[in-house]
C-alpha cells in the first residue's frame, strides 16, 4: 500500500491573495483563518488576501501567514479524506507539520511563529540581509565561493541544500550580491533572489535562536 507524505513550505512561498478561494469555499479553511486572527489580535486574513506585499514579506507577518495558509489547506484535504501518513516541513514548515501531527495546537503555533519572526527580523534590520537560490552548480563550489566572498565582503553562507543543483545562500545583502556574481562567473546556471526580509539559517540569526530558546 502506498503512503502519503505532506511537506509544508517555508518562507518565500507567500503571495498576496493566498487562501482567499479556500476561505470563501470551505468552512474548515475559514475557521483556521478566523482562529489565527483571534490568536494574533489582528487580521492576518486581511493581510493574506489584500497585502500589501511589502508587509506580507516581513518575516513577523510572513510566518503566521504561511502557517495559517498551510493548515487551512491541510484541514480542507483532511475534510475530503486525504490525510498523510507522515508530515515534514522546510524551516517554518516544521511548525505546520507539528500542528498537522497534533503535537502543537494551532493557536499556540501561530503566536509562536509570530514571535519567532519578530526575533528574526530584529536580529537583522530590514534591507540589511538577503537570500538567493543558486541553480546548476555543485555544493562544494557554492560553499567555497561563499567562504571567499565572506572574507572580502561580509557574512554569507550556503544555508539550504534543497537538492542537487539547488542551494540557497544567505547573509548580508551586499555579500550575497557579490557571492551571486562570483557564482555566475563560476558557472551557475541561474541565481534567484528570494522574496524574504532576513538572511534565514545564516549565522546572523544566532541572536534570534538564543532569544527563542530562552
């Protein structure tokens, strides 16, 4: 018998308008959005549906928004008899997976990721950090180029090894830009700047990790 896995997304997958159709068509999805609004004390629903985009991409908004959207989708699928045998998540998506697994209450999770996002944004002010997906180059070369760029331009590291040929780098904005230039010159097929507001998974996030652990 085949098994089903649900893998929940992390930041960068947000878009203005997400969830609106689910909200309007399914009571189970509407209940999730309504619960998020109540738990947060403001309308994350309105931000998901209407933006503006520059607000939605701020990590303290992005994280509860994507979590809410993910669980709304999950509840609709479950309502239709589609349930996973295993769940996982990428970064923020780990919290969605914990909710789906019944290990964390949704209201607690949405408040937690809002706080997580605040800590992460405060660790690196808006505009000072960035991330880029590097396509079509070996991981060892990405690591090597980032190390060289870091010595000259500032903090930048390979942080997410998504799959062979797709590696995400993160760090100080100028250093990321320089690393991207070097990687393109070294043969990378493509580099995509990610729509995020901080350099997630890099060493620059250490202050946020310490605050969240406390």
